[in-house]
């Protein structure tokens, strides 16, 4: 069994090692993503430091309740990963920011969040790979910043009045400014987070655009959604099933494992079809065949099969001697009376000997074989 399965076992071990290694590498790359206190390449500490130099303080929050409480006319609320919010959280956040008078910046919201956070806006993945885009709009912040890395994520479409569309990719904007229905507040939707990342801040006009979008109010509340948020946990328990909590990659991986298992079973399975006779390359003596089969019976502890083979063989040999057709040699009603007539004085129970239950021990099996041999000799002698 080890010889047949060691190749598959080795492949499974290699896949597990590769998966753990890739997960460790990727988790290390994204550590502290969009965190205003992280100095990693994917963090945003540089933006927070530049805002502080200009008198704008940045406060990091991780719960919906903190984000809602911090909204106001003198605050810019930045939502780092809107797609991580549950529908209940999105509705709460949208209700809190609608008439707050401040600015809300949504970083790369996808279809899972943009419909609730900005009603009237639709999002689709950007087909292009070019991240550096020209402003091509009248928004003062975009005109001053010039080319910026807003592409490569999502682009948006809207029919809301007063909306300003900038940085188009394939004809669709990747940055929207949506004025509030009442007051001086507005919402800015950015299709990609690159302008906020430490390793991209000095490219193109990223720093200028980021500072202008976040520096219009004296306070910035940087909302990083967290799994420890009670609102997220409660909503997930009430509205999401077990399969909703499984990443899509795991579902596809499970399907691939099932396909691989089916292919492995098809590869290793026994082929069905008619038996093909084949001449043995060497001649094997009958005694060796009998001994080999006996050893197999003994190894499998198959005393019932061995006893049945001995009884069938004895009845087959005795049938022509007592005048019973071969087709009736295994019928007790026909075979036993004819056998009894050939024996002058039967000394044992013929039915138990020839048709009885299997022996319970090896010693009983040996005794059965001896009795069958003695019966055959007696019939031949008579």
C-alpha cells in the first residue's frame, strides 16, 4: 500500500508546504495595508505625517460606532476597505455621513459596497492595467495634482446631478466627487488605493491628490474595518451562512481536489472487462498450487471456505462411485441416501460430515479433512 500511495502522499505534502509558504509570503507583503500608523510599503503613515505637518490630525478607528460618532462638518472620514463592511454596517455609515456636512472618502469600493454607501453609483472592475491616469476634469484638486495612480482597481458610473468625474480609464472615471443633497458635505470615491500607499506616494501627483482630498478639514478619521467590531460579528451571525464565510478561493480549491481525486481513482481503478486467459510462463506443480491456496486460506482465517472446498471435492469424487449424477452431488436429499446404501454400517453422521457447519478451529478443520479421506477410502473399498 505504501508503494502505491507514496507518490500521491508526496504530492499532497508538497502542495501543503507550497500553500503555507505562499500564504506566509503574501501575508507578510500586505501587513499593515492602508494603516496610517504603518511604515510598511503598503501602509499609509507617510500621508498621515504630511497631513500632520499641515495641521491636520489623523485618528485611526476600527469600529463602525467610532466612525459614526466622529462624523461632522470639520471631519474627513476615510473608509479604507469598504467591501469588508457588512450590509448593516454600510447602511449605518451611509446614514451617519449623508447629512454630516463633512467629507467621506471611500477607497476602492466595489459592487459589494458602493450601492449602499453611495446610492446611484455603480462599480465595475477596471479592465485596463495602466494605473497612471490624467485628470481630464474640472475638479481643482485633480487639476493641481495632474497625473495620479487611480487606475487598475475599479471604475464607476453615475447619473447623480452635480457629480464630478475624473481620471477616466477606457471612458469611465476612476474618481468621483458627489456633493451632498444638503449642506457642504461631499463624498469622494477613489478606484484604487495607490495614492495613499507609502511606496507610491512619491510617484506622479499622488501626494498632491491625497493631501488635497484629505486636507480640506482639520480632522481625518481613518476607518480600518476590523473583524473584532461587534456590529460586524452580530450582522455576520444573523445574515451570513457558513458558505458566505468561506473565501471563494477555498471553494474553487475544493472543487479542484475533487477533480484530482476522481482522476486519481480513474487512473488507479481496476479495469472492468472479460477475463483474458494467459499461459503461465512456467509449469507449476499441482501440489504447490494446493499448498499456496491453503496458506492463503490460513492467512485469511477462512476455515469456512477451506471446509467448503474439501466437502465439495469429496462429494464430487464420491458421486460416480455411488451412482449419483454430478448435478445432484450437492443435494443432501439425493446424495446422502445413496451414500448410506453403499456403506454397510455408517459410523458417523454423514449429513454433518458432508453438509455441516464450518469448523470453529484449525484442529477441527484438520479432523474434518481426515474424516473425509477415511470416508472416501471406505466407499472405494466397498
